[in-house]
């Protein structure tokens, strides 16, 4: 062997040889094990069966450790997914919480603003609302409640907007007034995900 070694490499080799020697000294071959069993008054013929059982038990322990690692991995992935979902929902709720009405008005189809309407006109009313701080890239779930003078909701519009492209966003809902509509002070309110963001009153004569 012409290869030259450093002192550090020599120390490593000495440690490795000592480890191998200790391992060999701590290991027993089959005749030695049978002799030990005889000295303990145990039947040596059961050695092979005992070795099979030992290997099965060791394999089972390895499998159990592997299963635990898999379970921990799956559990960790589920926790990460849950936390991610919660954070995403909180972010979405925060975005929607910022949305409010910048202005609103009651109009007819021609966009003419009004506060009083005759029930004999058979007209369709539009409640037009301009939203501010609308989340760009999202579709908003809106609803309108049309409330008659007795406080009863006689019509509810539920709809989803197109994908929002600007933070200032115009939307509307509508309700047909007919001759059977009760006269008096009416109210219409707009809700975003169940939260009221605007309301307007008008008179039906």
C-alpha cells in the first residue's frame, strides 16, 4: 500500500477498525447461540423459529415507524391546508369588509332619478349603486330587499356581478311597480354577503 495518509485519516481508520472489532465481538454465530441456550437449559432446536419471530418483530417495528412518519406527514399536510384555507378566507373577508356604497339612487330604465312614482305607471324601478373599494378580479354576491310601507320584504333580488375590473364599480337591481302595489313610503336596501351596504327610500302613490 503506497498511499500515504494524514494523521487525521489514520485516526479515523483506527476508530473504524475498533468499531468493527467491537461489533464482531458483540455478535454471535449460530453454534455459539445454541451453546448459550443449552447452558440456560433452553431447547436449541427452537433457535430457527425464534430467529424468524425476531425478524418478523423487527420488520413490524420498522413498518410501524414508517407508518408513524407517514401519519405525521399526512397530518402536517392537513394542518397546513386548514391553516391556508383559514388565512385565505380571512383575506377574502377582509377584502369584502372594505366594500361600501359611494352613491346610490332610484331611477327608471332611462336612468332618470326619482323619489316618487305612481303605481299606475307599471314602471320598473332600478336601484343603482356605485361601490367603492371593490376587490378587483372577484365576483360579488349581492342582494336587494324591496320593502313595502308595512315593513314586509315583497321582493328579493339575489345575483352575482361580473368579475370586478375597477375598484369603483356600478351595479343595480330592479323591481316592477304595478297598480296593486301599496301606497306609502318604500325602502330598498342592498346587501353584500348578507351585510347591508346601502339603502334608499321612495314613495309610491
